[in-house]
C-alpha cells in the first residue's frame, strides 16, 4: 500500500483472481512438489505445514472470473469509502482478447506516491510502469519495461533536487513475462 497525505488516501493494488490453496503436512512437501511441478508449493517456516496454491483457471489458462483481474484502489482514510478504482494492467494480447477494455493483471508489487500527487506502480505481469493521479485515479503515463516488474518502485531525489523513480524489472519464472534483471530509472520534471 501507499499513503498520499494530501488526499488522505491509502492506495493499494488488488488481485481479483481466486486461488485454490491447500495446507499440506510438511513431511509431504518434497513428494507434492515433484508430483505437481505446475503448482506453487512452498514451505512455511515454523509451521507443521507447507502450502500449495494454484489459480482457478480454465483449461485455456484464462481465469474463471470476469475481468478486471487486477485493480488499483484508493480508500479514503477518514471515511473508509473507496475514492476511486481503476483497472491495473492488461493481458488482452496474451489471451488474444478482442475487447477494447483492459483485463487487469495479477499484481505482485506495491505502489509508491510522490509529493506531486502521483502514484507509480509496476507490479503487473505485463511489462509496464504506470503513473496515476492520486486524486482521481486517472492514468497519466506508462512506460514499457524490458520485462514485468514484481517490485515496488523507489522514489528518490538527486543531489540537484530532481525527483526520480527507480524500479527493478525481471527475475520471473512465468511464460507471461520473460526473465531478466534490469534496474530502470526515470526522471520526473
């Protein structure tokens, strides 16, 4: 989540993809991982269980719920009301959809806000870093990255006072995004 003190909003990515999650006895971890190489199976340190998770997908690989599958949502901290929500990411090209509306994407990273009323996020599986207005949720900008970024951007200021945005792109193990490791930095005006 990110906090915008000017609008007093909490801004967070939201995934709308149901998953099938199972707890497995820790002793079954290695056997389950070998038997199900297509599933995410992880150990849970300090617990007598491991965890298996797979998204609820049709045989075609498309999620079994209607899009949007990912959103960026702003909540007013004083009232708890949703101030705005917008579709985050687009997997239309991957699934060969012809709809003009973006599908949204699984989000695996967080947003960051700037002092100028922007929120940046690059958490989607599609390879973009995007900027939205914190006040309205309107997307103002996007830049294509070498691969997707399962990371939270970093805002910093140079010695000369210029505000910059940096994000790590890459390191993926999914057919939806190519592997890579690149630090990408953008300067704000």
